[in-house]
């Protein structure tokens, strides 16, 4: 697949930067709550610190999972299986790989999976 490695490496760099920023955000929320004695659980003025921590933590987990998907795609690229559907073995359309470079399945198999 021509250009796949560059696309995956660029996506990996973006995901790594996003994860680093989210990790910093999480650390900042934790640090801010450590120095505060506010009763944020009963504050009617908005989101609680616990909610913010949970939200940032969930986003960081998504970024970690996306990095794992990218690494798996790079492994498939290295072993020659990149671009072949993991379910039926048929080629994955170039447009699908362009839009979702980590795709493991062709559109037909992905659609069939969603309906079951």
C-alpha cells in the first residue's frame, strides 16, 4: 500500500501528542483538586472535579487504544497482511484505508458485523 506507512506514522504522531496533552490535563486536574478544599461534589455551579478527571481519563484511554490500533496496523504493514480483510481475506478498498488507515475489515464485513 503506497503511502500507508506515512499516513500511519502521521496518525501515530498526532495520537501520541493528544495522549501527552490529555495526560498533562489529567495531572493538572488532580493537582488542582489536591490544593483545594472545595466541596465540588455538592457545588451547583457546574461539573465536579471527579467528573472532569473521569472525562479526561476516558479520552486518554481512547487515545491509548487508538495508538494500539495504529501499532497493530504498522505490524500488519510489516508482515504483508495490511490491506487484507481479517474476516474474509479480500482486499480492503483504498478509500476505506485512506479514511480509516487502521481498518482490519472490508466495508462488507464491517457492515455485516454491525447488523449482528
